[in-house]
């Protein structure tokens, strides 16, 4: 049971808190919070202690929540790796966000409520509890639905992809590296993938029935540029270049695809940002 739970939450999930998406989401948070509080009044509302008409108070709470999301989303977008975003990271972020909004709602109580007990601990607990309960119903449910929809969509698209073969190319490629002592050459059809690891790139090259690994100090962007004339070698992820002639199977997930090659014992991800170019390249070879 524990293994199933950890496996579920460790699945890839698209990072949606960046660029124009973060502004769109902030507006969505504002709209949902306002409508939910205004139309449902989910908790006991004691209007005699209100300093302002109820719609203005609801507006203030919704704006406060959306502003906190916007700030945290912009910060998060600068410090995390989008390609490595997982479902448990999304839920953790939403949990911290809701607790922070609850604490913020407690700190602005004096501006909203004419109540001498505004700074009592019980109101802090009440604000955090109410925000968690209300927000969880909306955000966690929507995240789960979005995860299921995206995963199903990508699984369907992945099932339509079959292994493809470009015209065979026996050309020998010799990459230019920063250090002459680390030169590497291979037949382009024998290159399976190149994986970035810090300041180095690990090359997986087929040699008869074996796969040999070469660890070279070079950037993946440099490798991609030198191999740009070979359409079968494509960027699938910020850390991977992949030769689709070695593609055996494709699986979908909420973030994109996983590529399987029998010769290697790990999956190669296709990130959300590379999905369109990957699909286009596969379509050309179909």
C-alpha cells in the first residue's frame, strides 16, 4: 500500500506556475475564491462585526489569496526545474500556499473585523483550518482531475506512435570537444542517446550487441548543435538527446512521454516543452 501511494505521488506533473500561466492561474484563484465565498458562505458569517459590506470582504480575501499565489508562483518558477516537477511537489506547494494564505487572512483581520479578539490564537487556527479545508476541496481536486486528463491524453497520443526508422546513415561523426584528449567519434546510427550530467555528457553508443558509455566534458547544447544535421537525433528534454531510430516503445504521462529502448535500462523523458517538436519529427518519419 505504501509503495503504491509513493509511486502515485512520484509521477511527473507539468509545472504550470511560470510565464503567462502564473497570471492566468492567479485570476482563476481569485475567481474561484470569490465565487465560493460569496455564493456559498461556507462558514458562519457574523455580519455585525464586519467593518465593510460582505462583498468587499469576500473581494479582499480573494485578492489576498490570488496575490499570495502570484508571488509564490513567480518565485517558484525561478528556482525549480520544470522538467523534474512531480505530483507530490505540486501538492506540497499547494499545501504550503494554503497555510500561508490562512496565516495572511489572520494578519489582516483587524482591517476586516471589528473584534477585540482578532489576535487570539483560536482565530489563527480557524483561518488556517478554513483556508485548508476550502482550498483543498478546490485546488487538490482540480489538480487531480488535471493530472488524470493529461495522463490519459498523452497515453492515447503515445499509443499511436510506432517505432520508426530513418534511412540508414553510416556516416562517422567526430565531435569537437573542449579538450583534444577527449575526442569522441561514432557512427551516427549507433548513437542511442546523449545525457547531460553536470558539465559532462554521457554518450550511449551501440557496439554490435553491447552498449558502450563515453563520458565527455562538453555541454549538451554543443552536442545538439554539432548533430543538428541529423534529423533522427532530437532534443527530448533539457538533459537528453535521443536517436529515434532506437525507439522501441512510447508511454504517456501527465508531463509528456517516456521513451523505451531495449538496449538501455532506463526511460528517456520527453518534456512538455519538447512534445510538439517530438510529435512533428515522428510525424515526418511515419
